[in-house]
C-alpha cells in the first residue's frame, strides 16, 4: 500500500486578501512534511472556474514548486484535462516532460476529460465528444513522448504536422499514466487502456474489492490494449482524512472539510445553478448540509468503524487505530494506493501538519514492512500480461525523413473544418430536457409539483429520457427499468443502441424505483440527493442495485469526472 | 540599471541521454547563484519544437521550480505565446497567477505572438492574425486578473462565457506586462500599449538610445493606451555574456554560444529548410558560421570595445572592465535592464557559474549605488503620464448578477464559426511567392541564378512583392524603394495601403539597394545574410538606412518574434 496527499486547493467563502497566497504557501509546507514523513505522492487537480471547490487551475506550477521543496515524493497530476480546447496536446506533453526534468523523474501523469458544466461550457467542449477527445489526446501525447520526431496527427480533434516535441521525459518511455474514475465503468475503462485508476468516488472497501478484481482481470486479458507505451497497473482511491489520538477531536477538525468537499463536488457536477463570482457555496453548504446527508451530529453519534456509510462520507477522519483498520480493509481487497484529502473546506493548516506527522509515526510503519517485496512479486506476476498487452498497442512510428516545415500548407490543413455538426446537435438535445427543471421544482411542495406534472407531462418526460439515452454510459446493460411513481408507473426499455418508454409496469424489470413523483423529479432536477432519500426511506430500490448509480449518466446527466 | 539572466535552454546536437536533465538542473543551480549575487530577474522563453535552439517549452514549470530555489529574484516569462491555439487565454491567466502565488509576487509577465514557421505551422496559427490575437488576448487576460467574475468575451479569436478565473495574482492589479520586440516598430507598439519592451534584436547602445527616446516619448503622449491595468515603462535589451578577467578566455568560453544563438535564431526565423528530428543545426552552424558573419577569428582579432558590430554579435563577452563600459553605454542612453544570455550553444555550466559570481563581485557594484533613488525619481517623473494613460484604458467591467452557467448554450456559442475565410487566403498568398525560392537558388552560381531570373521573371517577381506588401509592417512609410540589380533596376512605390512595382529607376527613392541580382535573390530566399553582404561590400545602401531592416516584413517575410 502506498499513500498520497491530494490537493484541490479549496477556499470556502468569504474571501479576503492574501488567503490564496497562504493556501499555496501552506500547501508547499505540507508537501515538504509529507515528503519527510514518508508519503509517496502529492497529487494536484486541474480545475477551472470552480470557485471555493478548487483554486488549483495550474497544477503544473504548484507541482514544479513542490519539486524543489521535496526529495523523494512523487508529483501527480490528478488530473490534466485533455480536451484540446483546454490544453493543446503538445503543451501537455511539454509540461509533463519539463516537470519530469525539474523533479528528476518523479511525475505521475493523471489524465481526464473534465466534466463540470462550468469547465465544459467555459472552454466550449462538447460533452458527447470528450471521451473521444481523451482517447485521441492520450494516444497523441504518449507518441510525442516516444517519437522523434512526433510523426504528426490528423483526427477529428487534432491536426498537427510532424514536429519534434521537446523536451523529453526522464522516465522512459514516459511517466506512469492514470485516468480519473468515478464509477465501475470507468475503472473497467482504465483497465482496458492499461493505465492506473484514480478513483474519486469515495467507494467503501468492500465495493472497492469488486472493482479491483475486475480491474486486474481485464489487465490480464486480451481486452487490455495500452493507451500509452507502458502499462501502469494500479488502483488508487481518494479519501478525506484527519488524524488525532482523540476521535472527537479528529472529527471536529476534519468532518466539515470532508463534507464540504462532497457537497461542493455535487454542486458543480450537478445541475445546481451557479452564478460566477456570486454564488456562495459555503453558505449553501451550511444551509443545506443536513438535508443532503452531511450531518455533523450523525457522524459524532456514529459507530467507530470508518467509511461504512458513504452517504455521510466519514472517510479516514479518526484515530490512528481507526485509520490503520480502514487502510487494512482497503489493502486486503487489493487497493494499491490511498490518496488522502486533508486540505478541504475550512480545515486548518496546523491540524493538517499535525495529522501528517502523526500519520508518519503512528500509521505508516504498519504498512511499510515487506512492501517492496510485495510490489516486486506483483510486478513479476503481472509481467507476462503487461508484455502481452504492450504487444497489442500500435507501436511508435518512424516518420520518413525529408519532411520540410511548410507553414502555409500546415496552417491551411489545420483550419479545415473538422467537426461534424450532427454531434453538436445531438449533444445539446441530449440534455436540453433537463434544463429548466430545477427552477420548476425548487422550493415547491409535493402537491404543486405533482399538479404540474400530471400523466400527460410525464409521458413527454419519459419520452425525453428515452431520447436522451446514451448507450456508451450504459456499460452494455439491456433490460427494463420500472418507475413506480405516486399514481403512475412507467417503464423504460433499454436496448443496445436506444431506449423507449411506455406507461405501465415492466414484464421483468432489472431495477424498479419506488418513489413519490415529486421526489423523483427533485432527483432529476438536482434538488434532492438520492442517497439521502434512500436513507430516509423515501426512495426504494428493487432488483440490481449496481444499476442505480449509473442512471443519471445513462440519460445524459453529469458524472463527477 | 537592472540585470537579468535569460534562458532559452539550448542544447546543440549531438544529444545523449541525461543531457536535458543536466541542462535543467544546471539552470536551477545558476538561478540560485544569480539570486544570491544580486541579479534582478531570471527570464525563460516559451518556444515549441525549436530543436537545439530552445528546449524551453513549458517555462511556467521551470520558473515555478526556480521560485523555491531563490528568495528575491524576479521570474520573467520572456515570453508567453498568446495565440489562443497555443495557449487558451484563461490557462495563461491561471498559470501566471499561480506562479505569482508560489513565488510570493515575483512574476514578470512577458507576452508575444510567436513567429517561427515551426510554431505557427505546428499550432495552425495564421501569421496575418497573430498581432490581432495578441492584442485581443492581452485585453482578455488582464481582465481575467481584475474582473470578478471575468465578464466574458466574444471576439474573432476567443469566445468565453462569464467565469471567475482563479486564482488571482499577488501583485495588484497584475504582474508587470512586457512584450517581445525585435525592431523599432514593435518598440513603438510596446509604448503605445503602455508595456515594457523586451528587445531581442541585439541592438547596439547608440541605436538603442533612439529607440528608448521614442519609447518614452510615446509613453508620455496621448498615443499610449495601456493594454493592461497598469503601465510598465521599461526597456530591456537581451545580450549574450561571458565574463573573465582575461579577455581571450572570455571569448574562448563564450563566443561560440553567442554565435550559435544568433545562427540558430536565423535558422528558425528564416526560410532555411527544417526537417523535424533530422536537421542538425549545430553541424550547419559549424559549416556556415564564417559565411554568415560569425567568425571566431574575426572576434579574436577585433578591437576591445564590445558590441560595436552587431553583425558579428560580440555582446558582453569580455572582461569586467569591458562589460562595465558596455553597460554604461546602454545606461547612458536610458536602457532600464539588460538581460544576459549565458546558457547558449556549447557554453559550459562551470563557466556560466564563474561568470555570474564575477559579475556579482566585479560588475554589479558599479551600478547599484543610488539606483533606488534614480528609479523613484523616474517613477515620480512618469506618474502623471501613467495616470493619464490609465484613464484612457477601458475600465474593468462589472458583470450584472443573475448569470447562470448554461453548458449547452455556451458550447453552442463557442462553436460558431469565427474566422472570415478571406484572411486565410490573403495570408497564404502573401508568402506563397517566397516558397520554393530557397531550393531554386541554394548552391547555384551567380550565372545559374541570373539565367533563371531574367527580366521577365523579375517582372513577375516584383509584382509579387507588391502584392505581398503588408501596410501594417511599413510603420506608416510611403515613398519609393529602388533596386539596382546586375543589369536591371526596379522600383517599388509604397502607398498607404498598397504597393506597385515598375521597371526602371525611381524619381526620388527613399532607399536604394545596389546588389547583384543573384545575391538579392539569395537574401530573399534566406540563403544569404544581408549583414554579411553589407560588411563584405556586396550590398550597398543609399538613403534612409532605418528602412532596411523593415524590408523583409514589409513584404510578408518573418520577424524574429
């Protein structure tokens, strides 16, 4: 088991002068402590415009600074946003390689698609295309690392003539690759691409075990075709943390940060309205945390076992003994690294520093003995599969010599229209039916909502869901979903490429949801949290529970990464 | 007078493993020394794909690393490439602000357009649009620094909805702005925009004086409308340097680096063919340095006064006494900062370190006494002009509240076609006549060239130049240019918006060029250096000499930045 620190650089409102400076300088001090006490990696996200939730928009700069304050600790991008409208692939290759040079080969290269409306809308990235852009960019960037010269690119998303992209990385063929994962399908996706899974879904150890097994099964199978030129078989989970010998003190110091983290994430990745520069997420958190399942009192009254109820997001907030137990549960199911979030919400620098020191003396020693041997054994066990997987990847290209840089021809080629309009229209249509919902349901009583959405409105509504169905998010599922609302029942029949809706019960539903019409609409509008409804008994599920977390995305809703 | 260090991160071929690592680690050590001995700024360029000439493609990473190895020295981007296809303006604002945070407010924000074919072709940037893109991006980026939230943008080059761009800079309203300058017009341009001029043209002190006077005259005039929200009235010149008590040793250690720098710059900014990953610039340099005017012997045999012959680029390679004299010449004409290039070509780390230490003990003390008082007096003298200039700038906008992030609408707006096709066609036409020339003249005798380009070919050729005329590069010049070739004379009549060609002499030429037909074509093809021809007496100029350096760009040729 390896251990990381994870930075969003959170800064809840109200803001005052000098706070961002303090935030960054404190984080550099923390990285120095983490390096000294034995943490293995410091991760920093790349997020744009996500006020309060993340002021880490240029992590390459933070990590480069951290490289000179540390000696041994690895520096992880968790993650770089790969849509070319955000970061040109050549600029990504350049910054990763330069960071690898200043840090003497300590970079972990995490990748992702970006997923919040604030970011996709801000940079004009089409949601329907971002997965394709990720796949395309990873292929291009890893070739920039290994090809001399990079032999050029011509895809729907990137056109680039042959160039020698400089400098090159210290680690060969390139730094370990990771991808951000938020659910089972993306972990499978990571495995199929032969890269590390950075899981942000605050998964409990027992569920993580199923994911890990599936991940390593795919890594060892023909399904694994590496996206890069090396395989990085590793699963990391991200958890909030605050450590103290006294449990109540740990909770007092750390639970608001953990809860704010989850609340603000839901704020930006759901349809909650956001007015840039004005919306006060910290105030909204204080007003709504209880109703969203983030209750301080509930945590304090809770049992001693950590992270058994993800809905309330306890994470690794507790005593060294509790955290050792929690880590052992993740270790026993095969998780390779836990990356801890300490800097979140209003958590204090001095408490973070204390936690890091305590982790180094009281927790870490329990996991270091025999670690190198275990890792060597794992590498040996996987070596044949890794070798076989790499043989399936298209090799680096050797560009024929004699190419001449030709500015006019290259610029003209780069400007040819490359985006089929159809995709844009489909992407917009897919989510258009969701818009406006929030305003129609927020602050209304059950009666008001149910009056507005009678059977005829519901018919239109389910037809809209069927149209918005995204087969790529269904993970191959086909079958019936049944919705038992207050006075009506609806069924969505999911086929391989499309879905259709009909009124009335299903013949053999894979999953049935029993919920008041008003609450169902609140969930879809982002005005109610399904986890809270479940705990309070206001939402009942029957059948295949694994399908439930997928529903939002299957019908065009957002996923956290 | 202030002093900087300037980094391209050059690495002449042949390459071996570990060299780029050494290059970057050495540069960090050098920055540490520079900080200690009293240098004021370390500058790093942003160049892409310019093998051997510059492996500094992610300077934000290098400067961030340097920030933790230094305490006092400023960290300058010299420059960030602003065309949005290279760096999205929001990403630029983010990286500048983050660097300002990790360095506690030590950033200088140099900007530029990018200008080599390798870069423009590599990123698909239209040469005719890059100036407009620079102006547009500087306006947008400085608003991102000061507006909360940034109120959005809709121009030909950038569409972006309202967002709060984070984090914000430590320096208020934002770090000092600079722009890369390569000739008199761009220095005037810097002044009109109220920003510092970073001059890369290795100008001699006496010429620099004229530029400086003009710069400060414009700063104090109504012509100055600041591009940012602060005025940075400063002129920096860049010079190669190597210091030793013994002149011959200084030359031996530093002249190859200085010459390679200039040769490789000409390689990438002229039409010399480049085959990515294959062309060996260092070998070409060794073969051609003499014929291009970079003669080691000539330098060694030369007088003791530095930098009187820019064609041979001696710069500040010499003894402390020589360099003190040179600096005093620049100081006396009002240059504010000299930025020295030590890391160039094959120059050695230990010699660079020695030079820096020697500069600190033997040169710097001559310029620090009374410096703060002189700078305060200058600031006071300029204060009314600066205030008046800032009043001419459009103020920061206050976005109305109530905006809601709306991904679909924002993405749709961002995708609307924004580029009028005409610009592309014009830009391509402007330079198309230049292409192919190199291959037609390279390695041919005078006779072969003159046979190929008889009077009828010349007629087409001058008509092409007239068509390619770019009024924006003419700096307001109108008049006649006369070309006295071997057996024919041609005249170009420059009007305000267009030029026309006619055979025969001019009635009242502003400038006459007397040169063999073959050499004239070699110049235009990038196969001969006008400075060398001038020195060797193969090119004669009569009339307004200031016009000569402008000619290339007036007819669609490249400028270094």
